[in-house]
């Protein structure tokens, strides 16, 4: 299976969350937060559409989860309580 976490080659470290339970391994951990860009060409003005893609990695089981861009922006600004265990989403398969 292949997953996409943006299409930029620059993955940026954005810190870590407060301790919360990992949905995969059920351990209480501080997830590492990373950001990548997803840039697409579209057939309307402006020609580029860019979105930030935030993903969190569990240090125990290496489980990877995504969060909404708004919540990721809050995490990047230092609000460690912006994401809870119910905000974590599983990755979608790349087709």
C-alpha cells in the first residue's frame, strides 16, 4: 500500500503534542508533528493550490496519523492542546 503525505520534498518538524493515547498501540505518548506541502496545478486562477499537510508519528509503534490543517496550524504555533486523541485520522490509501 502507498500513502501520500503531500508532494513536497521538504518535510518540516513542527514540535510535539501533549501526552495522549495512541490509537494503534494504546500507549500514552507525545506525538511528533511534521508538516509537508501539497501543491497542485489547477485550471483556474490562481493556477497553484497549496495546502499544508500535517501528520503525527507515534514514537512507540511508528503509527502515522493526520489532522486537519487548522488544528495543525495551532500545533505549529505552540498550542499543544489543539489536538486530542479523537482528532487523529488514519491515512487514506493513495490510488
